């Protein structure tokens, strides 16, 4: 099964834009969650905690839309996109309508 990063790079290559990106030098162990990447939560996690929109549309949403346009399977990217959008909506309604 491909990872979302593999899907992203396939779409970028199909768009003939791979040379515009530097190689990502992250440890494979951090990619699968075996070791933490950083001590802070990350900007999207902080956005979700605050109940504001994340940059998911511009990142994974873009890849999902381009994958569909290019008729390329990107199921992991679509799943991540939908999960984050669900978190955004749930958090926004919680922040707007606290019980």
C-alpha cells in the first residue's frame, strides 16, 4: 500500500514539477510514527485545537484534486483530507457552540 507521501510525489511527478522540490530528508521511522518528529504539535494540530481552518485544502486537498484530475489513485491523500476536514468541522462547531 502506498503512503500519502508516495501518492503526493507521484502526482507531483505527473505534473512535471518534481524538480522544483528539494528531497525530503525525514527519517522513515518518523514517517510511520515510530519516533516523534518534533516536540511541538505542528501547525495543523494547533489550528484544530483553536477551531480555525488548517492549510489542508492547499496541501493534501490540492494533491487529491490533481490526482482525480489526472485519473491517478490517491486514496490515502483523500482519506487524510477528509479526516482533517471532519476535525475542522467538529472543532469549529464545538468552539462556536460550546456546551
